């Protein structure tokens, strides 16, 4: 009997069913405690039995879902993951060199988007708003 049970218990451990069971019991006790604290002052004592039934019925469901959700290491990676591995990104190294110009997209107020770039220190700024150029008030 023990020889038959051993592989099953090892499979439960491999699929993390034990972990799901422990987390579910801890969360279930917390939910039942919170239900007692919340339902008593509200006068909803009749709902306490429903909460207990839902928590108890959810336990086997959680175990079945934990068994069914198996992450297999032998599964081929998705195409996006293979592409990421093929082109590694360069390491991020902080530099003390010159700063790049600040580029931001801002809302111009009239529905259009305008790109704002930094200007050299001697450049003049326009005095009117970009949306109001060429408009005449009537």
C-alpha cells in the first residue's frame, strides 16, 4: 500500500498541491473570522452558514485546480521569449556624460499633440501658444 501511495504523494508535492492546501486553509480561517466579525453587528447571522459552506466547497475545487495547473519545464518557450533571448539588451550603466535632450509629448489644449524638445540656451521661445498662431478673433 505504501509503495502505491508514495508516487502519488510525490506528485502532489511536485505540483505544489500541498502549498495550495495550506494557503487555502489559512485564507479560509481568515475569511470565516472576518465573516463572524462583519456579519454579527449587521444582524446577518443566517449568512454565516452559507459562508462556511462556500469555504468548505471551495477547498476541493482549489486542490483540483492546483493539480490541473502544472508548469512543465519541458514545454517549448513562446516565440516572444525566444526572440528576447536571442537579442539581449545592453547593460544599464549610469553615465556622467552629457544629458540627452528632454523630449515629451504634451497636450496642446486644442486636441492636437505637440512634441516639445529642449532648445539651446540662446534660442527664443515663442510668445504665443502654438494652437493660437494664425487664428483671428472675431
